[in-house]
């Protein structure tokens, strides 16, 4: 498949979009359907030869005209396209040719030049279809038997079975004319004879061009001569617009059948450039006046055809072809539209070594619809692949920017600047990059209305800056120009670009202590934060918070802990609406406090002790502002542990008491599993947390017991109207929490606690197992057991109650000497086991009995 086929498909859509009109004047015959099939069937055989010639040529006299809208015109051509396909399937070859001729004649009409490129696209699509069906017809002949498509002979009488399908003689891969049978060759010649009998030049040329691929059935090496002959015949077309688009179609069809042959296309380019001499005459000026277009508009209409012909010429062209083409350009054209396409279509390796000379040539070009700025944009896109020589780079950039910076059209300036900015990012230094960015920001300092109109042009610029924002050690971010450019966008688009920046930072950057970079990213993050409100979707809020947290995690001032804490304080003030960010800040400050302890090797001096207290104060202020109660509980326990590790006992006491106060506010998410998990963590910390001389050794445990009781009695979040199911779930979770508290009481009863915190005297040291201490501990344990037993009695018979009993029994067996209660619980469970009610808890009960048996043996 031709490598230019995909670009042509894209180019077709662009042409149809760019070249439109409101109304078109056409001949009334254009709306008349071509349908002479019944008439053709009635003809006698002796008259058919004459009738076919009459049908191929329709030479009416003057006919009335109609004014059609563009949609009506397009719809009629679409109907002709469909009619062609129907006629071919019905075997109406003459009618098919007649339809194609009628459509091709539309290309003779340039009375509405603004629409001519679009008409060319639609008509050539019909021609392409015609070329394909004729090719397939001849190919089927070539793959048939030598005798042609004869019906298979009938099977002998008495034999039954399915008729065998006629096998095709497939042509071998890379077949040549020697592999084609005589019948196919004769059919192919017949088609070219039919085409050659058309008297009018334009339909004859176009139809031969659409059938160029069929020459393969007749000859192997004939394409160069055929293409050269057709290119010469196109010179006979007097209208320059019609001739140019005919050359374009020849270049497209010729490129598909003989891609290595370009001499005919070179000749067409030279002919076109030579024709520019005619454009300067008074006769041509009168011609343009009759069409109602200026020379600039006329060249703009020619641009798609010129571009495609040059694409075919420039593909794999040698340096000598490029040099010759450029010489013809200088001698005859010197028009910016032509130069733009020359630069775009030829390999930049041909002109990059003489980049300074090319820039001078661009500056001398005569402007058209494609301005000098547009040509500089194109040459920049090519210099990205093949940069100018090192010694010419500064000269090239300076000469280009002398022109670009004076551009008054902001859209053109931004578009050109984007291309040159990419050249600078790839092939220049940060110094040139900063100069360009400052110039871009200077041009953007205009009225808001003007800036709003260039959002489409600014998008590629910002995407380029975001993609390369960490090149040259982040000079783009540090310069501040990026933020100035982002300020020109509306809030929604600005927020999207901020997301892209933070995502890029998270992927490509390590931790940083650069204050300029941190400040820039802080402003970017704050812009993203401010784009979120209470109506924003929850997923959007989480995504934004995740990006900002990624930035917070990358802040690292090394051992300058105070500076880092001050930065976290600024972040808290800047991102106050996002709980996930505040949660991350609390954890970061906890980490900071522990890093300080590590730096001091576990022994604080006055300064570091004050700093750690400052960290804990930060968290004490921040945590209450977080909405989710479970998150608050977890953070309070985390901060309590950090305070204890850093020997800040008053702060630890404050965090733990605050956590107990929050407990009744928690809902019953996950069936209370979150609360059970948190109580386990809290009790683990209580094991080593010293009691209070004034309030007693177990005041925190007593407070937790009361808080859990209040939590279980109330609905979710303190709502008194909670359902009974919610209350039941809470009471079940409370029982589990109390059993965890029993484990803590068991640890306190030991002479030496299972673990300790260096520098902290826990209850085993403070109270030394005194009788008063053990007596109060026993009362606490009995109170907890009583609460659990009460909950068990209130629970209905079933798996939930079984689990409560098993849990209590397991705890008693492990931690306490309570034979009477143990026996009672075992009897209840044995009864349930006999009834077959334990279910999945039967294995648990078996393990508990095993433990109980071991204790009895001891």
C-alpha cells in the first residue's frame, strides 16, 4: 500500500472542511439522473454501436441554471456515486461511463473557485471507485480460464451431488503482464479504447488517470512513458486551476502505481512554477476579477494541490532535485505558499546545512495567505528533526526572531513560537529558552478578550512546556513564565494543566529542596486546590488530593527541619479543603519528629525537644479539622505514639484523651470492624503508656470503656434514630473491643510488661505490682467481663452470640483464672454444639477446649 494513502485520506477531510461556500450555480442537467437502461434494452443490435457513441457524448446547447446550497450539491454527487455502483452491478457499463463523464465535467467549472478543491475531492472519489471496479473486472478475467467465464458443463444424468464451484487461477504474487491471459488483456485494451473515444480532453484525461493501475495487465515498463504523456497532455488545459488539480490527481495516481518514478512530477512542478510569470500580467488580473478573488485567495485555493504534488516529488528526492526545484522557485515564484510546501515536503537534511540561507530566502518571499510567520513555523518543525549546524544556530534564531517578535497577529505568533520553542528545547541552551519564554509572556500581556481567542493555540504551547518542564534542571518551572502563561487560561483548563504538571513532577522528579521549584509547584497545587468545591465529584477530589500529596512527599530540606515544618504550615493553610492532604501533612510531621529523634540518637536537647513539641502542636491543631472521624482516631493514636517515643508525656496524654472523646462520634462502617481494629492499636499503646498520679493508672482505659459504651448505645454519628440493626452491630463490635481491653489488663498484671519505650517509666515501674494497683486492675477486668456477659445475654441465639461466647471464653482461658465462669460458658457452648448450632465456630471451640485441657493438666 502506498505510504501516502493514509495522509491523503486525512488531507481529503481537511480540504472538505476548509473550502466551503453557501451556494453554487450549476446547469439544470446536473440534477437530471442518468438512467437509460430500459431504452438501451429496446435498441436493436444494429443501432447499438451508434447509440453507445451518442451516450458517451452529451453535447446539449444552452441549458438553464440552478442555484444549489452546498449540501444539495454534495447530496447530488453522493447520489451519482451510489448510482454508479448500482449501474455497475447491473452490468450497465455504458451508463457507468456516462455517470463518470458527467461528474468529471464538473471539474471544468471554476465559476465558484472557493469550492473547487472540495468538488475535486468528491469527484475524484467517484473516479477512484470507477477505477477499482474496472480493475476488479479485468482481474477476474485474468484469474479465469483461458476461454473466459463460461458456465460449467452439466453433470451426467444419474449423478447427484453439489455443483462444484469454478476454481480461479490466482495470479502469483508480483505477477507481470506475461502471467495475464489474452482475454484479460483484450478486455483491458477495450476499456482504454472506450476512454480514448471521449472527445473532451478533461474527462478523457481523468478517466485514463483513474485506470492507470490497469496498464499493469498490458505492459511492465510502460508507466514512465504513460505518466510523461499524460503530464504533457495536461499542458493543453487552459485554466490554471483546472490544470493544477489535474496534475495533482496524476501525481496521486502515479505515486500509487509507480512510486519510484517522479520525473513527470518534477516536470509538473517546474511547469507550475514557470506559470507564475503569467500571474503578474494584466490579463490574469482581469481573469481573477471575473472570478471575484484576489491573487492571495487564488493561491490559497491552489495550495492543497501544490502540497500534494510536492509531497510526491519530495518523497525520497535527491539533493539535486531539491536544488533544481528551489532554483525554479527563486527564478519564477518567490511566493511564501510555495516555499512553505517545499520546506515541508523535502527532507530537511537537504537544506539544514544551509539554514541561514534558507532563513534569508524565507524573509525575501512574497507573502500570500501563508505569511512569513507561517513559513518560519514550518521550517522550525523541520529543524526539530535536522537542526542547523552548530555554528549557524544562534544566527538562525536571531534572524528568525527579529521577524517573529514583530508579528501583530497573536494567534500566528503563538503558533510559530510553539514550534521554535521545541527547536530550542532540543538543540539550544537554557539561556535561549528563557529569552523566548519572556518574549512569549510579553506578547500575552494584552487585553483579556484577545487572549481568550487564542486558547486553542496556547494548548500545544503549554503541553510542550509541561512535557519538558524538568529539562535544564527545571528551568521552565523556576522561571515563573509558565505560571504567567497558565494564568491566561480559564479556571477549568488551568486546573487541567496543573494536574498535568503535578503528574509529570511525580513521575520524573526526585525529592527537592529547591525553594523556587517548591514555591512554583505550591502555586500550581494551590490553583488545583482552589478549583475544587463542595460540588466537585468525590473521585475528582481524591485525584487532586493524590497529586498534591505527591508534591508534599517530594519536599525535603534535608536536616533543615524547621524550614520543612514551616513549609508544611503553609501547605496546611493552602490546602485546607482537602482532608487527604491534611492527613498526609500530619503523617509527614510525625515523620519529621521521628527524624529529629533519630538525628539526636534518642536524646533531645532543649532546642530539639521544643521543635518536636511544635510538631505535635501542629498535629493537635490540624487533626480536628479533618471530617472523617475514623481518620482522626487513627491519626490521634499515631501522634500519641510519636509523643510517647519522644518523651512528650503531656502531649501524648492530650492526644489519647482527645481520641477517647471522638469515639462516640464514629459510625459503624464495615460492621464496626474499623473500630475493633483501632481499639486494638489503642490498647497496644496503652500497655506502655504510664498512668496519671492524679487520675490513677487506668484512667484512659476507664475512659475508653465508657466511650465505647456510649458509642454502642447511639446510632451512627450520634444519630438517636439509628436502626436496631446498627445498634446490634455496634454492640457486637463493642464486645470484641472489650475482649481486646481484657488482653491489655492481662499485660498490666504482669510484673514486667511485654515491651517498653526507652526513657519511659511505664506502669510496671511506677506501681511495681502494689496491692492497690492489682486490686484496681482486678475491678477493671471484672467490670469489662460483666459488660461482655451483659451483651451476650442481650444477644439473640445464633452465630453472633456463639462468637461472643467463644471470644470471651478464649480470653478467659488465655488471661484469667475464672474457673466458675469458664465452666458455665463451656456448658453453654457444648449445648449449642450438640444442637449443631456452632457451624463455622466449631473449630474455634475445639481449639479453646484444647487450650483448656492443657491448663487443666498443668
